[in-house]
C-alpha cells in the first residue's frame, strides 16, 4: 500500500513536468520512454527464458500494446499545453471506462449495469468539462482541442491495457514492458521525425526534465503500479488511480499557479465518480 501511494504521487507529477518543459512533445515523449527503458534494462538479467516466452500471438499483442502506448503519449502530451492540467489529467484517466467497453466487445467480458452506469457518468462528466472552452473566459489556449486529445489518449491507453491483459498472465513484467517500451519509443521516434523536431539539441534543464519524467511517472509510477498488482487487489489499484487528477490539480495550483474553473471542477468530480463506480463494478 505504501508503494501504491508513492506511485500515485509519482504519476501525478507527469503533467507538471510536461508543462515545465519547452521541448516539442514528440522528442519529450520519446526520451521519457527511452530513459525509462534504459533504467529498467538492468532488471532483465537472467530473464532470457521469459523473453523467449514472448512469441506468436503474445509477441503480436506486445507489439500492438507498444503502438497503442506511443499513440497515448503523443495525444496526451499534446493535450497538456492546450487545456488545463485538471481537465487533461482527469479526461485521460477515463481509460477504465473504455477498457470496460473494449473488454465487453473484444474479450467477451459482460458489461454489467453498474459498469454501464459508471461509464455513462464518466462520459457525462467529460462532456461537462469540455464546456469550459465555451462558457466564460478560457483559461487555456485551446481547451476543446486539448480535451479531445486527452480523451483520445484515454482511448489509446485502454487499447494498451486490453492488448496486454492476456499477455501479462503468461509473461513476466520486465520482459513484457521492455518489449512494449522499445516499440513505443520507435513509434515516438517516428512521430518526432515527422514533426521535424530536434532530438538532441536541448539544454541541460530539458534533459533533467526528460529524466525526471522517466524516473518519476515512468519507473516509480507506472512500473510500481504494475508491481503492486501482484500484492494488492486490482480494485484497490484501480480506485487509487483516481487520486492522480487530484494530485496533478493540486501540484498545478502550487507550482504553476493554475486555478481550474468551476465548470472544470464540477465536471472533474463527475468524471471521478464515474471512474470510481466503473472500477468497483469491474472488480
């Protein structure tokens, strides 16, 4: 539980680090994933047999998961500069709702009435948050586009989870994530080259931020969350991640001086309620 609490705090710093960086989003996402991969490589010693377990359908699923993760990072990183931190992080956290829908459609996992209710509540809250770009003074340069990109990031994150769900039942964590991160980094490298953005011409401050994204949200965040799943009930993990938007919003208020609007706060509360209902129902 202590590790899980640390992980939630770590992932809450992601949007703040993105906002503090002035680098193009493609290279920023690429170096975050690349540094995370390098930091995890030492854990792969003696795992050759586990790497060999990734073959056939499992390998294809890992490749698809890497592509989906790259698309998630590309969409969500772009959203952070266009809308408020509160809206971006809350909307991207709706991925459990999309996972539930995808599991019902693709994995033949029935969608209960309670799950459907939670999804409906979360999407209603998402719609309410999108009104912040239409009602009152905008607090972000392109809130509607930013909110749409955050929702797209949630859909791609759900695809990442669904692609890897069955694989993780047969393949150890480190070999799986190393393969996924390599594919993800390759996709983000292609995205960076398509943007014609520089890959290495950055000051020391930017490199420290890239490394911070890898150590904080990457290693101590998502990797520790995956580790915690072996020791804590999945329902507890799912519900605990609802704390990420709260933590990110508080950090944005303290560090960036960003005060979320009333519509964003109201919509965010509805989204979090929907995610909570969905996570509890899926457990």
